[in-house]
C-alpha cells in the first residue's frame, strides 16, 4: 500500500476567454444607458477628464440644429461613422483592429473645426437678453420635477390645522406613525395603550379626530371600518349598503346575495345594486396620497406627423454637449510644454474624442432603430395598439445593419414619444399570429381585442375562455384556450364564475 503525499505544484493551461477592452466596455455602457443615466455618465466623465468641457446651452442648441439639417434619406445614405479608434463588425460585435489616426493630423483637424465653429457662432449669436431667456427656459425644464408628499406628512399637516388640543398632538403623532401606506392603523387601541401607557379612552378620542381627516377611510383598523367611515363621511349611514357592510361583511365578501336579501328583507336585485355601489368605495384610501418614488421617463426620440408622413427626431436637450477645451489645445500646441505634459494631454484628448464619437454613435444607432420601428408600425401610430404588427429584433437588426444584441441593448429602458403616447421602445417588439386570411397580427393586438370583449360582456352571462376562443375564431384568429386564460390573467380579469352577477 503506497503512501499518499500532499503538496503544491505549478501547472500551465491554455484557454480562450473574451476580454472587452475598456473603450469597448464604455461604448456598450453608453449604448445601454437611458437618457438620464447617460447624462450622469457624461457628467462623471466631465469631472474625470480635464480636457472635456460642456458647450453652453445656446451653442449646443445650434449644434443640434446643424445635426438635424440632413434629410432622413441623406442620413440613411451616409450613416454616422463609428469611432475611428474602434470599428465594430455588425455580425460579431467584436472590435476589429484598425490603425489609429495620426494624432498630429487629427489634432490639426480638431483645431480647424474649432475655429470654424468660433466664426460661425460669432456671426449668429443672439442678443444677450435672448440668451438669458433661453437659459432660463432650460433651467426651468430641468428644475420642474416634483416630489409627492407622504401620507404621514399630509396627516401631520392636517393635525396641525385641526382643532385638536396641543397637548394631544404627541398622541396623534404616535397614532399617525402607526398608519401604513394604504391608510390603515396597524395596531389596535389596546395594543397602543399597553405599549405607551396612554389611557385607551384618550387614544380612542384622538383616533376619532384623525379618522375625520382626508382621505375618507383613513386610520381604519380593518376593511369593514374603512368602508363604513367612507359612507359616514358621505352621509350614507341610513343606506342599505351601510347595513350590508356593518351586519353582513362576511356574506358580502362571499357574494351570498340571496342570504343577505332574506336577512335584510329586500330583493336580490336591491342587494346587487347596493353591492355595485360598495364596489365604488376605495379599499386602500392611503394610495390617494402616495410617497412612492416617482420614475421619470425622458423619451429618446420624438415621432411627429409632418405633411402626412411620420418624422423621427432625436431628443437631445437633456444631454450635455461636449467639446475639447481650447485651453488644453493651446497647451498642447505650445512648443515649450514638457514631454510628460504633452503625453498626458494627448491621452486625455484621445479619450475625450472617443467618448464624443461613442455618444454620437449611440444617438445615431437609436435613431436608426426608431426610424425602422416607425416604418414598420405606421398602422399603430394611426390607430393604436389594435393595429400593432408583429416585429422581432432580428428583423430590425437586419434592416439597420447591426447585430441583434445591439438592438436589444439600444432599446432597453429607452422610450419613444409618439402621437399615441409615450411607449418603451421594447413594447413594439412582439411575436404574432397569422389570421385565416394570411394577415399577421401581434400578440399585443390580440390581447387588446380580448380585453375589449371582456369589457363589453354581459354581467349576468360573462364570457368563458372557450367563448373567447370561438369569438376570435370568427375574426379569423386561431388561439388555444390556455393562451386566452394566460392573457386574461395578465389583464387582471377573474374567471367567468367569479365575474357573474346574480
């Protein structure tokens, strides 16, 4: 039997891995970032690269106008050139080696371009007053975002304006602190009395005052009390619905209308009508005053109808416009600048140039994809979701001349402002079905059709999933019952047996 030995040994192995260059990673990050995130990335680069500076608002607007000058046909005939430092192969999206431009020639061209811009702006400058007004409008647009007041803050403000004695304010603040975002008091009076040593009678008196605050039903301890508070506030204490909630809440939840009708001495039809009125009450009144974080959407492109045609325009006013600082150009051109200074500036200028071109490439890629979407979805822009056509990312990628993953990155988190409203660009990519006539329809339009069917159904005889299958078949759309059930669930619609009104 041999002895086993332990020890360390060094071995070599060869394996292939894909490592993205930092510039490639930066380009992908810029492409995938939505507008507001891209703005933050650009501002971060402005802080880290001293040779970059932001164009003044007025010059940036004129630069945007210059960029929008060519027609769509000209832009498609002469697409934007990707960064010279890295070329992309649309089929593989891997950087293919290209010789870096001669820096001195590039620097001289950069200086000449800067001089041309200086002369252009010196000839077309607006008066100082117009510039100030333009800057004020831009600042107002950026500073107009608002935040909502939380439910607790709103209740505390109502408390301060109420007739509640000042000595009871600490008690009211404690009660309000125990109200959740839906408007319910999450602890009973006895629990609060035990934990705070405040008499239950005092707590109940202060709670009664808070329950008269807005919104109606706030500070209730359960759904029953919440609905009763809303009816009391509306002066409907002597109604049938008030008695149903107060005396038969369990039966109402189970929709046992015949039992309630017998117990209350009314007809089933009267119970049904009262139940309909109860359904109009708000079971979560706190949502009327929400403190949830708001998500602000900034469209990447704007679609407008001009002379009967849909025109796609980029939305660039939220993005800082970058250029290479003249101060560093002059320092680079100075003959007495030390070698290490020139090398440092050269590296920073090349990085800044790559960033500027990458941003331009990102904008042009998104614009080209948006134009292809509009080209394929003109019926949607005219008639809405019911006219949405099936469309895949592979189809758009082939038409634009990029890889499918580029389209996926470019539309992620990006929005398009259309005549039908603001939609996420990913919304337009959907699989589809073929009708009996051979026409393609998207899943989104089928779902819209199903939603319309349920909306117009009879409450006494709601449509079953099988009924919907037959109705769609009459429209030439063949679909499985389980698919209808799936779409119904996504629409938040209950099964037919739970939707029936007796």
